[in-house]
C-alpha cells in the first residue's frame, strides 16, 4: 500500500499519530503480546509517518514537499525499512528518494537519502517550453541512432525537479520513442535544464542485456498451466497468473511516448499440455523458455529472499516472445510489467529467451520497485550489474543440467558471429573487449553495460575468490587491482548481501563508493560487524579499486 504524507498538515496530524503510537506501545507492553511478532506493513508505514514528522528537518522535508511510500521491508527481528519518493510543489523530484530505518518498536534509527541538497526553487515555471524540450529529446534520440531512419518518433516532456546532478534545478524529463527500420523500438530519456535548454543527462529507456515443455536451451522442463475448457493455457496460477503470449513478430504502437501493445492479446494454448519441440521451428519452444525463466526467477526471489513477485505484491508479470523482426534484444518494461523477447538475427544471437537473460531482465523490475538506480553514470552501471548478479544467481538456483550455473552472461544465446563465448564475463569483465575490471574516475562515462563490469567483478570475487579455478566445467582466472588474494564466501551469501543492500540501503543516486557502504551495511546486518563476511565484502571492493 502506498501512502502520501502531506508535511503541510503535520501539526494537525501529530496528535493522531501520538495516540496511535501510544496505543501500539501499550499493546507491545501487554502480557498478551508476542515478543517475536513482526510489525505489519501498515504498522511500519504508520511508524515511518511518525518519524517523518519528527525528523522532517533532518530529511530535508518542507511544507512545499510531499512524500509517498514506494516499498516496505520488515526484517525477521522487526526492524523496519520504509522507502519514500518525494515531490516538490507537486513535481517529481529525481534523487528525492530516501529510506527510513526503524527499530522493532517503531522508533527512528536513521535514513538513507539519495541527495542531501536543499530542495528550494525560486520558481517552477520553465523558461524552455515543453515543445522545445520535446524537439531537443527527439534530436538526442536521432543522434544515438545515426544511419537509422526512425519512424513514428514522438517525445513527451514531464516537468521535474532534478536533484541528482548538483544543486536542484527545474528540468524537463522527456521520453523520446521511435521505431527503427525493422519496426523495433528505440527509446531515450533526456533530462533538459528547463531554464537554459542544456542537456543535463540522457540514457536509454529500454534496459537491455543483450505440464512440461521442450525448451530451446533448458531441455524438458516442468510447467504449471491452466486448464480452460478442454484447452491448456501457458498461464501459472501458482505464480501470480504469470503467462506467456506470442507477439507474432509485431512491435508496439507508440504515440506521444504512450505505447499500445499490439500483441499478445491471448495466451499460448495447447491441447495435450506438452509444449514445444525444442526447436525454433515450433513457436511454442521459445515460449517454454520464457515461462520457465519467469518461474525460476519468481521462485528464486520468493524462496531465497522472501519476495513474492517482481514488485513484492504477489502479482505476476507476462512474457511476449517472437517480438519484432530479427530483433537482437530482450527487455523489461515497467509500463506493461512484462518481459519482451526478440528472436535474434540468427548470426549474432539466437532467440533471447535464455534463463540468465530472463533473470537479468526481470531483476530490472526488482530494481525499479526498490532502489530505482538511475540508468546512467555509475548508478546505471550498478543497475546493470544488479541484473547480471541476480540473473546469474537465478541460473545457479535453477540447477538445470542442460544450462548449468556459470559466471557468463548470455552464453546460450550468442552465435559464432558474435565473436565471443558470452555477452559478459564476471570473473574478468574486460574479456568482452569493453567492460571495466576496476573502478576509475572515468568509469561513470562508460555505457552502463560496460561500467557494470566493476560490480560484476566484485560479485565474482566475493562469491568465488581470486585466481584460476574451474567451476562446473568453465575455467576462470580472476585478477585483483591490488594484487591481493581474495577468498570467496559463496554465492548464497553474495546474493543475500547484494539483495539487502539493494532493497534497504541503495537509492537512485548510489555510486560505487555508495555501493561499498551499502553492501558493508548489509553484511553487518546479516553476519555482524567485523565478521568474516563483512571483511570479505571490504576486501572484494578493494580488489576492484573501490575504497
């Protein structure tokens, strides 16, 4: 449940919150109370609301600002973490997000803020018009698609407050979308200074990576389906009604940055509940991979991290396979809450429905629902790395002998024309020819798929350690920046530390230094300050030059 707090009404609300707090305290002291009872989500929100009133100055909240709850985490010991977005004079604040941390009794402990800059503008009236901002964003999209004839190009500006890039300023956030010559989607979000028209930042809007069913990559896999009359649907009621449909090689129709899905309108169906043939000539085979990937990702987050569904609300997503023409991509889209898979061109990539790709893309949805890491600069690299790390752990979790766990990203989908055995290599990211092994001051200038290498390398070192080794038949040899030997603590602990850091401590503006702090805090929470796990996190970050 998301709730908005109006700071302007804080005086009127104080008495009611005090009474609520007193009632909760009395209940906690009652002999009938259970010491191990965890606060509910609603209780955590009420406790956080009280904290916002008391800590308004420290959190930079003023009467011109409102807040809304984005996510709630309640630990087993009753510690509560409530994540907020904020607005300024009803405008969204980029970098205005923060997390309030509360003790089991609901008392305030601390907060993580994406920015500590004071948010105060002399005016929220832009000097640059919305049409001008739209033109600038459209030109920015054309500039990164040189040589392409873009069709159906549209751009829709939204007025925001940018607190991510220095002193907060009025800005236009414009989503420019179009179709390339094959009809496949291209999109870019452009942040423009609303006073001067200067571009502040820009990033790709589509976050990419690169009964039973016979899949393309995972062998024969079990599937939970739905019987409707005498026909089975590829729809899983045990996992939030997640389903898979055929996009029929169509693409979305986008007008003024609003996209209308043209497929799928219906779910895949089958007469005997045995799906696919394991070959690309049967369109259901790719659907088997997609549904299987969704299932394993759902199970990983639920069984390992206690998160039910991508948004943590028990609701399923859906998959679209056979999207576009020779489309060399797969992407998660928050707008449709769905995964979309292209078939590849057959030379660079095959159908992009591999298990680690599914885990990667759906983990973008988890990031969006929690830390909301901005998809540019170092935070963008961390966004991509989060999907690489957690997508890899989904693959290990599945324990499928036809697609065994490894630290290679997308190894199943690449073809000989790609020139490498995988899209990315976590043990030594630079093996892909572009990714960074170690942090430097210029890492934030790289494409986010390459700046992610620093965190991918950290994750591998934390799990497996440095030096040469063979795991599941794959040879690795991970170096360190400082020449030190790093001893790994295993994949399970890596996953728990990264997930807690993402959902409890990271914010939209977290950079690599902030990620070190966030993961150390997570390790301290889970294993104790100065524990072997805590020290291993510190050593692995130092090994990739994040100090």
